[in-house]
């Protein structure tokens, strides 16, 4: 693992940002360092250097968004570039027009594509057929921008990541949990997935990450955790399963009782948002001093600026 001044000076550049697993530990750490530099620059000088002047990002959304849409659009502006919002109705990715055709057309107009899709194959096809960098802004399979942000937030808030114990509660098989597990392996974070059978991660995914992972349906899995993480029980596209999911996951709510069960008075809480308050998390936790929810949401901006600066601006990974 590399941190601080121990980073090697030549790290291969990325062509796309599709999944955490395809990055090396060094590439992942370099993006974290770049995010920190860009955040500090913005905080200290009130602005970033316009390294993306004249560059345009097309943003395709098949699903709704607050954080991803606004943080990418504002991030492009902060770096001197421009972002173009394309709704699902307009593009009809995979319906009105195939992903390979959309990729080849957009590649003649813009310098990068960010896509939020249902079918993960669509982001892979955009990357395969286009000639500009593609960023996965969430698919049914993964949410790598969120995971980069989550690790950045823990690094910033907790200092040291190695050996930190994170317990993830709820739907341990969803896109956010998948990317978090992949990212944990890049930085030495230990993860306990605390989820009922049927909502636990694919054992093949657990086996392929370098993370120290335990999977349990027992709420005792939270004892001694430094950080708790949860996400909605019903992800976008799963609305028809809402009742069944809510029943299956009801015990795994992060509430005051669960916080007490960690036996850690300083335990902190993450949630990628949007929260379904009263389901996976209570107001009493989400709005408490231990909640990092809004720092985490705000860091989407800084983490994604690093991705943009590297992929569209050619800023090297060091
Ligand atoms: N966390 C996240 O991706 O939020 P949005 O769905 O609002 O973009
Ligand atoms: N798992 C959630 C994440 C939202 C950011 C979903 O896919 O809806």
C-alpha cells in the first residue's frame, strides 16, 4: 500500500473510470491524493486552475440523481470546463439508439462521457466503442465514484485507514456495497458485511477483493466497529420489491440501539444518500454529531474532480 510520500513517481494513466477493481492500489491512492490537492486548492485559493478549459463532459442519466449530477456539473465548471446533461428520454441509451452508436457519436462532440445506467454492460460498451474517457456514474452493478469518495472521506476524517473496521449494514449485494468492498481492498480497510442471507455479497466478489472481509447476518458484527455504513434497502429500479426488502432488512436499521451495540462511543456513520429515513437509518443517527453524511456528500465534488482532472485534463497520477 502506498500513502503520503511513499507514492511511486510513475503510475500508469487510466483510460476510463468504470470500476474500482480495475485500478491498482497505486492508481487508487493517486486519485485520493489528487482529490486532496484539488480540494485544498479550492479551499485555500477559492478557485481551481482552469485545467479543463475548452473541455466538455456529456452526462447521460437513465436514473434520477442529485449528488452525481450536481457534483459533476459543478466540478467541470470549477475546472474551467462545461457539462451537458442528457436525459434518458432524450438519448434512449439501448432503446432509441445502441450504446456503441451513442458512444461513437458523442466522441465527436465531447471530451468525456459520464453515464448513470441500469445495465452495467452499457457503460462498458460506451468505453469500448467511444474514443473518449467514460466514467461510471452508477450502474446496477457498481458505484465507483461513490466508493472513491467514501474512502476519501474516511481518510480525511479518520486519518489512518489501515486496520480501520467498517461495518456495512443492509443490502450487502448492491452497487454501493460492491464498490466499497473493492475500494476497501485498495487501502487496507477491514469490512464486515452485516446483512441477512439473500442480501449478502457474491462470494466470488469477496474472494477477488484484497480486503479483509467478514460476512455475517448477526448484528454482533457491529461490535467494536469504527464506522457504520448503510445505503437504501431498495435501490433505483427495485421499487417493485420494496415491501419484501423492507421486511427482510428491518432488523438492520442504524438506530440508537444499534449505535449502542457497537460499544464504541466514537463510532461514525456514513450513508451515500439519498436516505430513506425511518427505513435503513433514523433521524436520530443521521442528524447526530457522529454522522458524516453531508461531509461525505460534499466530497463527491472533490473526488470526481480528481477523476476529471486526470481523464480529461491529463493531470498525471503521482
Ligand atoms: N449518492 C448518489 O449517487 O446520489 P445521487 O443518486 O443523488 O446522485
Ligand atoms: N443503491 C442505491 C444508491 C443510490 C446512490 C441505488 O442504486 O439506488
